[in-house]
C-alpha cells in the first residue's frame, strides 16, 4: 500500500468520525430546534390571533358603549313618537353609525334593534345589506332579556367570519323621568364585525410549515381555518379542545395527536365561551425541516471530507510523499552512479536535515568513488596518470589530433642514474625523488605558456608515469618539431636545479625520447615504440639530452648493441690502448705535454677511433669503466715514463661528463694518483663544457677538490658548448683548449679568427693558458702565433702516437730543445 | 329678469341705509331658520328699518339638516322657521311650533294650501310652493331629458356629472317615481327595487350636495350636467345662463309646499308673527316671489305679479305636468326607516361635504 493511501486510511476516519458525530448531534439538535421553533411559532401565532380577537372584541364593546352614550343616539332612543324618531332623529343616527364605519371599516352593520326585536335603524355597508330583520326569536335577544348580561357576542364562522356584538341600551329620559325611575330598556345596539383579518392572521407564516389553524366552537359545529377543515379533522380538533380545556393548564400546552396514522403537534387557546383557537403542525413537516437541514448538513459533511481529503493529499504529497519520492529518486540515481546528485527536500526541518545528510553522504560517496577511480587510473606515488590512463589519454589526444589534423608529440623520459640512487640510498629516497621529479616535470609543463595550453587536456594529464623511473609527456596541438624540442629542453634545464630529498642533494638528469604524430607513427603502439627508441638513443648520446626518433636509429641501435658487448670485452681483454698526442709551446716550439687518447684495437676491425665507441660507452654507462681505465693507465704510464726519465710534462686525460654525473671523480683521481704514485702536478684533467654547465654546484666542488690535489684542469673542445669565458671564472680551470673546428675554419673565415683571437685574449686576461687543437698547417700555426696562443696540438707537429713512437718523439724533442720542458 | 336687476340695484342703493339702521336696533333680534336665498334682502332690510329689529338668518340646505339643527337644540334658538309641509306635524308633536294667532294678511292666503299637510292650518302660514324636477344643460346633452328614468339610468354623457339633493326622502322617492312607483310607497319590494336602482346609479353621481346657483355653480361650469333641483332655483340659474333647462319629468315629480311659522321656544313670538304678516303684505309677497322665483300662495300678491312670471311653466307648471306629481305623505315609521336606510347606503358611497 502506498504511503498516500495508508495515510488516508488512518487520517480519514479521524476526520470523518468526528464530523459524523457532530453531524448526528447537529441533526438531533436541529430536529429539536426546528420542533421547538415550530412549536414556538405555533404558540406565538395562537397567542397572537387570540390577542387580536380579544382586542377586537374589547374594541367592539367599547364602541358599542360609546354609541350607547352618544347624544344623538340617546335623543333618538328616547323619542317615543315613532314618526318623529324616524322622521327627525333617525337620519342623524344613521350618519353617526356611518361615522363609526368610517373609523372601523370592518364594521359591516350597525343597528338599533327595538326591545321587541324589530330592527329599526339599520346601517350597513352597501355590499352587506341584509334588509329588514325581526330578531324577536334571536338567541342573543332572548339571552340578553333573560339574563343579567348587558352585552353579548357571537361568532359566525364560515368563509366570512363575523363577530356580532349586542349591547342593551338602557337609558332614562331626564326630562320626563325622575331620579328614582329605573332606566328603561330602549333597545339594543348591534354591530357586525367582519373578521377578515382573522383568515390572514391564521394563514400568516403557517403555510411554510404546513400548520393548520382554526377558530372553532368546541362542539365542532362552527369552524373556520386557514385550510379546508374536513369533518374528520374538525372532529379530532373538537375532541382535543374538549380534552384539553378540561385540563387546568391548557395554555401553552401542546400535545401529539394522530390522524390517519400521521402525527401532529397540536395546541389550543380559549378565546371566549366555547370558542377556541386551535393549531396543528404535521410532525413530518417538522421532521422535514430538520431533514432539509440535515441533508444540507450531509452535503456539507461530504464537502468537508472531500476538501479535507484533497488538502491532506496535497499537503502529504508536498511535505512527505514528494520529498520521499525525491529521496528515492536521488538514491536510485546515486545507485546508478550519478554521484553528484543533490537533494533539496524543502524547508521542513526534518527533511532539510535529511537533505543535508543525504548531500553529505552523496559528497563522501562521490569523493571516495573518485578516489577509487583515481587510483585505478593514477599512480599512487606521484598521483600522475598510470600506464592505463596514459593509454586512454593518448588515444584521446590521438583521436583529437587525427580529427583536427594536428601534430602531437610523445615524450619518453627516464631518470638517468635513478637505479644508482635507489640502490645507494634506498627506496624511500628513490620514491621521494620520483615524486619530486614528477612534480618538477608537471611544474615545467604548467609554466609552459605556448604549449599544452588546452582546455580539454589538463596539464597534469599530459604527464604520466609508466612505472619505475619512466615517465611520458604528451604534447598535443603542436605546430612542428621545434615545439617539442623546446619543451624537452625546458625539462632538461629544469633538472639542473638540485633535488633536496631529506638530507640529500642530487643532480638528476633525464634522457628524453621524442616521437611525433603523424611523422613517426600513427597509432599508440607505434608512437610508444618510437619514443622508447628515441629515449634509448638519447641515453646513448650521453644522457641529459633529448633525441627525436629517426628511422636510422633502428639500425644504429642494432649496431650499438653489438658494439656494446664488444666494448665490454675490449675492456676486459685489454684491447684498449692509449695513444698520446704531443702538445707544443707555440713560442719555443718545445714540447709541452701530451694528451692521452684511448684506442680500441679491435681483433677483426683493427684500430677503432674513439669517436666510434666513446659515445656508445657514454650511452651505455661503460664510459665509467673506460674512463677509469684511461685515467689509471695514463697515470701509470706517466709514472713509468718518469722513472725512465721521461718526465716533467703534463699528461692530459679526458674525463667524461657522464663520469662526473655518476662517479666520484675526486675519489677516482686520488686513487689513480695514489696507485701510480704520480705527482699530481703532472696530471691534467680535460673536461667538456657540459660538465661545467650541467652541474654548477656539485661539479664545481668536485673540480675544486681536484684542483686542491694539485691536478690541473682544462676545458676541452671549448667553443662548442654554450659556456662563456666569464662563466669559466667560477671554476678552477687552468687551460682552455680551443675546439679543432675553430682552427680548421680559421684559415678561411676572418670572423672565426677574430673569435679565436678574442678567446685567447680573454683567456689570458683570466690567466688561463690556451691550447689550440687540430692545428694542421703552417698558416694556422702562424695565425695562432700572431694571436699569442700558448700551445698547439695537432698533426702539424704530430698525430697521436703509440707509446713507443711517443717516447722516440720525446727523445728527439729533447735533443732539439735542450731541457726544453716548460712547466708552468 | 328686469325686475331682479332692479331689485339688485335697489339693494345696492339701500345697503348704506341698512347699515345706518343697525345701531338703532338695540334689543330685538329676530332669528330665522330658512333655506338659503329664500328671502329678499330688501324686504328684510325694509322690515328691520320699519320695526327697528335685527334679523339674523340661519340657512339649511336640506330637510335632514334642518331637522338636525332643530333636534340639536330641542327646537330652541330660532324665532322663525321655514319648514316643508310634510314635517309640520312632526315639529308640532315635538312641541317646537307656536300656534298661529290671527293675522291681518291671512286673508290673502289661498286656503287650499292649509289642508294639504296636517297641522299647517293651526300652526303655520304657507310660504311658497314648487316642484322637484330636473335641471340640466340642454347644450351638453344629445337629447332633452324628460324623465327620471333618463336621470337615474344615465347615458354615458351624463355619467359622473349628476348632482342630487342631500335628502333621503327626495332621492328615494324620485327613484321610486322613476320606477313608476308612488313617491310615498310602503312596499318592501318597490323599495328594494329603488335601493338596487340607486346602488347601480351611485357610480354616475358626482355629488350628493345640492349645487349652488350662483355664478360659480357647477352647472354653469359644466361639471354637473344634470341635477335634481327645486323649480325656482333653476330660474335663478337661468338668469346666468340660457343653456339651463328645467323639466318636471314625465313620471311626475314632487309638489312641495313650504310653510313659515314661529317656534314655541321663541321669545319674540309677536314680532315673529309681525314679520310673517309683513311678508304676506301682497306687495311684499309679490316682491319676494319675484325675487326667489317661486309661486306664492298669496292670492293678492299673485295678482300683482307680471304676466311673464305667472305664465312661467317652471313656476306654475301645467296641470297636466302636475297630474303625475305627488305631495309627500307621512310614512309609517318603519317604512320611513327603510327610506333612511337606503339613503344612508347611498351616502356612504358619496359622502356629502361636511359643511353643515
């Protein structure tokens, strides 16, 4: 059963029962009331008519007395001469009678009747003219004659009810009769009064409740009523009158009588003598009045019920059912997963509270559901999208790009030396680092104004963590490759800031591989693969860099993998050897130092130049082992040479930037020096500009420590990077080695010569010695001399030499320049 | 006519004389109860001057009213009274009349009139006689009125324009005449018919008041076209209009005789009789007859009257016309009572002005 119906089932009886109870009582009350009212009307009407009749009677008697004492009437009556009584006096008397009629229009006849019953003076209204009359045998005359009565009255009750009043006229003739003479009877004054008001008075108000009213003689012989009086009714009325008049207190008493099985209320009044007023109301009529009222009451009751029902339903619907329906609907919605459903149940306090609770619940549900969903699609550590989300986001972006014919880039990022950090400092630190790293990438992207600013894809969603230290960045809506490279550069640059995790400080670099849609691949799998390859390539390219995917990378990778394993073997099997290229003082032309350069003696391919495997070593991390070997071997050779007397010159050893990133170079140098017992002053470390650039703080400290040991520092390939001379001031660098490219171009391009001159001038200003690399011709040498360059290195003097050949070169130089070593 | 004008002229000339004479009449005032306009003022003045008395006239306009006036004071208050012959014996029985002394001018009176009504010979002197007929506007009726029947069952042109005399006996008796009955009938049936006739006639009646015959008469204005009227009064109206006609109806009218006498209550009986004697001086009687246009019972005076007066059929109807006419006779009380009763009902329908 619906709540609505249930409520009605409970409430309706609560309303109906009192109404019915009230209705029943009201019916009772109304019945009693209408009975009382009907009886009251009956009684008051009886009283009223009775009083009117008695009043009329009193008035008639008064008028008769007035007439009896009228001078002209008396003159007339006293005139014994009959002729004169008529001839002289009667006209005046008739005139007098007429005047009484004028005052009382219902006096139809006024007469003077002689004692013998002859009606001598007869005045009548023309329409009621009765003519002569001899009343000698009249009852009234006999009654008056044979009793002490002076007046008598009679009622004639038919359709024209009449009252006849008689008054004896007994006067003394003052002129002829003495004081002691008795008053003689002269005749009788008689008035006939038409009681035309009586019928009206009896009809008045009675018809509305079917009341019967009659004026009648107690024996029923005469009667007049407001309706036709059947003999049977007349008989009943007469019976009642007889019965009730026997009772002492008939006034205002009423009774119930029955005629033809119909009940009536009846009451009567005595008028005078045997004349009675009687009134009768059918009981059914009284009931009908009550019934009429009660049927109205029933209608009202039904109306009230109907209205109440409607009101209850409306109120219930609005205050209870509707809110409950809303609540149920909202719950259903929530069940269906529409967790942002809000509920407003109106202002009623309970429902307001319910609303609030519901909304709170819905909010909490929504939040936890969102969390669950978030966790399913996001990495719990970094809160970045996970691999699954990445796939989804990428496919979305791809679809959008396809539709809009836009370019899209997929970046693969990898922390270059995360594994080491994780191994050395533990997972907790590793996790925190990953978190910071992720944050930094996201921040970087968010700072990006021109790229990735899109209302569809949020910044956060551009970055995903695929697992471990692998991250991806999706860059939609690109114009070209350059946009992607700008982002990659920004990311790389962002990594140059130190990471502070707990008490540790790290410099972390990243390798970025970039795959472009639609240039490189058209689907997710393709893009992922290309980006992966590109990243791998970037790692091989020495890390801390980015690479775009190229087709050739596939081949290079295959080669690289091969070289990688071979290189491992090379180090183990000592297929690596050192060659040495002399450096010459440009002024003295004397021997100044030597740069140790590694060579791979490949069993099949012969001597492999460093360019072919150094990059691979850096990419694979084998540079660490290789660099260490070069450093240690160089130190050992130098010591060995010194013991042979070949000494007092500097041996320059290349240290890769990768080594600075992943090795404690200071410690390494110290070990090398200690192991070889070589004096530090004879060792120079050649580093690239990138070492300075990428690690301002940690590398600088390393360099200072190394410098403190007495080891010299040289910047290799200067001019290819982005460092400036002023920048170099921060570092304890002793020597600049100008890149061979400048020297090669110096022959042809005056601008390059100007640059070289400037570099040299400024280096000198910074108290740096300058070494020009790759000098191959006389003209180059002459230019360098004119430019005041300090030392040169190159084929012009000597190509890199094996140890044996270098020792020969050294002996020859020593011969040429006696004790020509020049130590600065 | 000429004479009347002369009389008027004379009256105007003599008025100051009358006025002068008044202060001389110190003690005696003679009170006369009479019909209105039934004395010649010149004669009155003449008598007052001659006998140094003041004559005070009281008027009545119907027999009933006169009876009422007399009854009210028990016959007191008047010295001289003019009474219709039918009432003379009643007045005598009431003791209101003084017996007649020998009078010088009695010799001139036609004795014929003395025996018509009981008691007249001993108590009263005939004054004038006349008839009761119909006066009507001959110019306002489509055909001449010649009968009571025309009068009591009037045509449309008469309806609402009929006047009566406020006298039960006259009205009921003439109604009886119109029905062909005697004016003195005692028959219940005939009276019943008369009553019914009058009840039916009632709506056509304009007034029960006897119209006046001065210049503002309702007959002159045409408000009343026909009226029950005493013969002489018609002649007074005819002085003012040639359209007035008088008829003694075919059914016959009433021949009436007025008598003059002295009341028993009078304190100036001698003077009163002297006044009556004065009026019966042939010369005076002739003057009076010509003034009021009635036939005088004074034979000596009659001889003095001009021929035109004597030949006037209104004043002296032909014997033929008089044949159907009747003197009123004393009715039995109960009969009379019926007459009164009938008239009282007519009166309710047309209450007379309460001028009296």
